[in-house]
């Protein structure tokens, strides 16, 4: 971890570096929410998928940041995070996304 953080502090923007840091912060509970919200160099889909089995709330943060609509809807449905899903839908203001989510609920 110290070596990875030193590379980041040096200005490293390598996606793999930031993905690794995100995963470590998540697994060690070292303020992952702040890292996920503020860091712009990690891959949202990769880290979001990693979070799904650990803490789906972190997946929501990742997917929300990059506009990964399908992934966010899937993780919120699977984990019954309907409040987070509704907040995202309201923020997005996309009638097509609303229609997709409501149609999926009827099936």
C-alpha cells in the first residue's frame, strides 16, 4: 500500500494503480467512499463490479460516477437499494431510463 500511494502521490494516473488502491481501500475500510467519489483515474466498471460482493453501496458510487446505468440498476435491484436507485433516476432525468426501469419491474 505505501508503495502504491507513493506512485499516486508522484502524480501517477495509471488506471491499474488507481484500481488497485480502490480495492485495497475498500477491503481495509480506509475511507473508500472519499476515494471513490474524488478519484477520477480508476475504472468505474472494474471497481464497481469488485464492490458488488463486498459493499454494493460502493458499487453505486462507482457506477453513478461514470453513468453506468445498466450496472447501477442491476446492483440496486439485486440488493434492494431502491432509495439509491430512485435518487439516481431523479438526478439523471432521463425518461428512457425511467421507462426501462419501470418496464423491468413489471416483468
